[in-house]
C-alpha cells in the first residue's frame, strides 16, 4: 500500500510542475506570436538560375581577352588567328602567348565534352594544329 501512495504523490507533483511550466511557456509564446510575421504559403521556394563556372572562366579569366564567339567560327585558321591575336594583345595573361592560347582552346574542348558535335570537335582539333603553325611550334 505504501508503494502506491508514493507513486501517486510523485505523479501529482510532476503534473503540477509540468502545468506551471506549460502556462509560463504559453504566456511567453503568446507575447511573441503578436510580433511574428505571417508564414509564407508557397510550398517550394523559387529555384535559383544555374551559374556555370566555365562560362565565367572564359569571360573573366586572366588568361586571355577573347573575341566574342571565337570558337564558333567555321575555319580552324580563323580560330587560330583570333586566339593568337588575343594572346599577344592580352596583358593579363601569366604565361607566354602560345601556352595561353592553347590552354584556352583545350579548356573549351574539354568543357564541351560529349555535347560537342563531331564536326565541331574536328574543326577545333584542326585549330590546335593551325595554332601550332601560327606560333612556329612543332607538332
């Protein structure tokens, strides 16, 4: 019998402490709720536009100041001439002009990957050979 009375005392004591704490908490939240902003009803936040780091590199890189759409030209010689001119005129590059021009061309080919059609890839690979000729480098 003694066990049941102590259990009851403990249960009633914990209940009374619990309600007091709950009441105090409710008062605090009641005060705060008037200052809260209403909740947004949108289920999904708007998606951010995808930013491509490779695009930023080709536009703002310290390697070269490229002419717009240089890699979309039809002739490999025209691509090589444009890259050579850009490499020689650029003062922001850190290495020699040949190395800067070749690295930008290789970077473009590698970043395009499987999305680059075979005809474009052939023209860009031919532009590498033309670039070597333009700078007098052996293949």
